[in-house]
């Protein structure tokens, strides 16, 4: 992933059905400690893939969001059901490559 781009990041929660939960996915720049949190139902949707027994979805980041990240970043999801039961995933690492022009660009 590069700064200033608008990537679509597939997410998969293997072996669980958390499609009815509210899911919070946080990406934190390990150097700046500036987190971005995306929330299911507001920023993305998930569905349950019953054939593979996974909850799946896609995160869409904006130019502004990716410009705020650089280098190694940590990603983790937490989720909570209506009854208050909650859980978290293992932390994962992603790398965000820098770009020379660090501005939002437009076609117009």
C-alpha cells in the first residue's frame, strides 16, 4: 500500500461468524502512533461466508487516511455483540510505502 492512495483491503475473520457484531478495525502507524479506526455499519460492511466459515469484508481507505500512515503499521480488530460479549483479533502488520508528493490529488 502507498501513501495517498485509496486502497481496498480485504478482511477475513477465519472460522467465526461475527457478521452480527459491531466491528472496529484500527490501523496504527507504529512510529507516529496515529490510529485510524473504521467501524462496521458506518465505514464498511461484512458478511458471513458459510461455505468457508469466515466473516469477510473490505476496507476502503481515503487519500487523507493513507497520507497519515507510513512505514510499518499495526492492524487489529475488536468486536462486540448486542449482549456485550466482545473479542479481539491478533495484531497484524502492514507496510505503507511513502510517496514523494504528499498531497491529496484530484482529477479536476
